[in-house]
C-alpha cells in the first residue's frame, strides 16, 4: 500500500459530495483529492470549500483512483471520460449503470463478492442503489439456505434521482417525475422495456444475478418512488432451497457482514433512521416453510453509492476497512 493516493471524484452532486465525505470519514489514504464536474467553480462539499475543476481528459493526469458520479449514457461522464482516465493509469470506480453488466467489468459489493475486484481491467462498477442493499441482505441467506426465488417491492427516496429529485420534493419541480411526487407513490422508475419492467426493475434482476453469481435466479421487482428525501426501503419475499426456522434466519442476519439487524418486530428500521448511516438495516423478519419475508432499508447515497465505492477502493489498495 502506498502512503497516499491521488483521487478524483467526477461529479459534485449528491453522490459526489458523499464520496468526498466518505473518503474522509473512512480515512482513505489521500495524497490529493480533485473534484471535477461539467463546469469549474468553487463549491462547498462536506463542510469544505473545493475548487471544482472541469472534467476533461487532462484532469486525470497523475490520478490513481477516479470515482465517477456524473451522468450516465453515451454522452455521460463515464462513457466519455473513463477510458481517458484509465489510459492515464487510473483505476475507475463507476457509480453509474453504463458498464455494470459488461462481462469484462466486475460489479462489486464488498460484503458479497469482494474477490471479483481482482479481475478488473481498469474499471470496476458499483451496483444500483436498490440492488446493493438487497444483495447485502440476500447473500448470507443464499450461502446458508440457497435461493430459489426473490420478489421485491421498493419504496425509493427522491435523492436517488440526484439533486433534481430533491427539488421535485422540496420545490415542486415538475420535469423530474411523470406525476407529482409530494403526497404520492410513483410505480415507474426509468423507462419501460418490452417486457413491461422498468429499467430500475431490470437492473435489480440482472445485477442481483451477477453479484450473487446466480445467473438464473428468478427475481421479480416492482420499483416505486415515494416522497422520502433519503433512504430506500424494500419489502423482500425470499424462497429458499429448504425449509428454515425463524431462529436460524435471525442468527444468519445477526452475524451477516454489513447488516444491522433490528432485533424484534417492534424495532423496525425506517429511512429516517438509516439516512446518514453506512449500513443496511433489516427488520420485520417472518418465516414460513421455505419463505422468508423481511424489510430492509439503507441510505441510497451511502451504502447505495459512496460507501460501497470507497469500500471497493479500500479493497484495491489494502486499506483498513471502517464501518
Ligand atoms: N443518487 C443516488 O442515490 C445514486 C445511487 C447510486 C448511483 N447513482 C449514480 O451516481 C451518479 C450521480 O448521481 P447524483 O445523484 O450525484 O446526481 P446529481 O446530484 O444530479 O449530480 C450529478 C453531478 O454530475 C456532474 N456531471 C454530469 N455530467 C457530467 C459530465 N459529463 N462530466 C462531468 N461531470 C458531470 C454534474 O456536474 P455539474 O454540477 O457541473 O452540472 C453534477 O455535479 C449517477 O450516475 C447516478 O445514477 C446515484
């Protein structure tokens, strides 16, 4: 491990700011921290004033690790600039969805498949926010009892759409969601595919299969946006390979890496409590035969994005992991 690394954060939005905060909170060995965005400016991030630079190829000279938290798609930050960063010697950790399902790109949630990092060819993908918290919860159950089927309904916060989502909730901005978000629930996150599933629902299916190395696992998702600022919640129905008892399921969850297990049904986790916390909170566990029903909650900007990305960087450089 070097003494310190030159790190770039591309994007000064909600995830970019949390990346800056997590790098510092987890004491990642930093030599230099550059924040890059579309336009140069001074910005207050995590209580400190940063000179934000323009994200252009030359800005990656000398960078060891580049976290991408800009826009997605053909003209987005990662597609345009990740190859430039890699060609200059950086390892890219991408928060967007552009490369997640590329067979050449590891898709990593360290509690589940940390070893996948080793196969990287310069780029490592972070999972979708709703997928990450679900696989952290599913992985120990899969290891112990085997998985047959997963059915999930999500209750997703507006900060999952970045700053514009927060503006839709707080200021009534109208061009973000297909219907008003305040006082509402919108069961349509992303575009609808030919099979009727939205992009968010398809991400949950395909990414879960890849991260858990279960390519045929049946995963049925319904993704819903709700008027919560931060913290995604999920109701998950899990069919296991064999019958299980409540006690053995609780024992597995109590000791699962990354899981903060709320003891009994009365002590259920909520997004307000998960917001600002790095873990995945699980509660309301019920068991019948080979079916487990549970509720899980996590901060979409932290475990769903920044915390997971910094954990990946820690595993790359062998830095001590911090909860
Ligand atoms: N929000 C979540 O919960 C979450 C969770 C997991 C993954 N993600 C992913 O993380 C990424 C960032 O999300 P966010 O919520 O932080 O969005 P956001 O609040 O809208 O911020 C986006 C930031 O990216 C910058 N940016 C956009 N296009 C760029 C480009 N071509 N080059 C350089 N910078 C560019 C913007 O720069 P300017 O400020 O200069 O306009 C802005 O600072 C997205 O890919 C998103 O899908 C988000």
